[in-house]
C-alpha cells in the first residue's frame, strides 16, 4: 500500500469520533494499523478505550462509512484487539489537551 493511500485512510479515520469522548479514534490512539490488500479489502486494527465499550458497533459502522469515499476500498474489515491494551499514553497531544489530561 502506498503512503498516499495510507494517508487517505488515516484522514478518513480522523472523521470517526468516539461517541463517549467526542475525540476521533486516531487522536485517541485507538488505531494501531490500517492496510488495504490487492482485492481492496481494508483492514483496520484497533482497540477500544474499554473492553465493555457498548459503542463498538457504532464505531465499526462509522469506519465503514468513512471508507465509502475511498475508491481503492471495496470492503472494510475492523479487527478489534486488546493487546497491546489502550492507555492514555496512546493519545495525541491534541486529545490530551481536549480532555484536560496532563
């Protein structure tokens, strides 16, 4: 996958906002990797802020919708992993400031 496509995918993921924290999943540090294979299947490897996150389905739907405008993506597979576990250290400076975390 070329750098330009990866940038487009990450840009699209920045439009996906965690409904509880009102910060996008990229700045929250929830996205670990994104890739597209030759068949056009985009795989997003990500985690959630908590294991029992009731909004996982909503976030997955938002990711699929965000990738609709990217012509190289024919299908989206969201792989939610718990290892490595998410911590506040994963968050960007922007997200920490927005949430008042030092």
